[in-house]
């Protein structure tokens, strides 16, 4: 993989633009939506250059395309949208906002490993404690596993590395973890409200493979 790929491709998720409840729900360190939007924009542009590509792995925000475009069009580089469970369907909607492509999921080769990217974690693979979560089913490996697999493209597990959002992992919340096995939550809550670089993903893959090999030996 070239240095250009490592430098110029990023992943992010779960911005929840215009969604005031997310500040309280996630205990986000913002006073209000205006504050949250400003920090997300500034952090993004301080991390991502104009010649970069960023994949948004769902739950961009709520509101009209015009409302969301006011935020998206301030962001550096090329943006590609991967739809989440809170995102309305329709390619034209996201092109209007400033995205160059819209999809339900993607697959990459990173560090010579197959890596899938979707909003939801892998189907039927443990990702968070859903005990007492509203609307969850007993024994669900992540919230919505039984309902969202088609709506938000939860990939089946075939041994790949997986990038996702949806579970809102953070230092403060104990129900979910940013990294668990071969799954990595690229959502803003668990990543200092910044996009995750491909270099970070490569380092995670190398560390995971090393740990797996040590367990075998």
C-alpha cells in the first residue's frame, strides 16, 4: 500500500449533526449544537487535507439536506457516504450535501488484509453489552443486531477486519469498546472527535495480528 493511501484516506462516523439529544446521550463535551458543530469542523479540517478522501460510516445527522450541507461543505477533501440507520436513503440527497458517492458498505485491502467498512458492527458478533437497552433483545451482541442488518449493511463475519460506527464507544461509557478483536469503532466519540487515519488502522491491524500469533504460540 502506498504512502499516499496511508496519508490521504480517513474514516469517521456518528457525527449526529443537528441531533441535540446526542450531546446528553453520549456525554459529549459540548455546551450546545453550535459548539459541537464548530469543534467537529475544526478538528476535521485540522486532520484532513484538501487532497484527502474521508469515508463517513453513517449517522451523519438529522435535518434537511440544506441544513446538513452547511456543515459538510465546510469540510476538506472528498467525502464518501456510507449510510447508517439514522440516515435517510437517496443518492441525490447526499450529492446535494457535498458527498461524491453514496453506498451501503465498502471493502478494502489495508496492510494486505481484507477490511470491511459499514455503519453497524459485524452480524451476530459481540460488540457491546445491550442489557436493559431500550428496544434491545436478550442476548443481542450489539443494539439492533436483529433489526438493522439490512438497513445499515452489517457485514457477515468471514474473518476480516471491520471498521464500523453505531455503538458510540467512548472513554466514559462501559457498554462498548472502541476496539474489540478485529472490529474498530471509528465513531467520533471514541476518537477524540476526529477522523481516523489509515495509518492508525494499519497499526491496529499489525498489533492485532501480533497478539493473535502470540496466543497461537
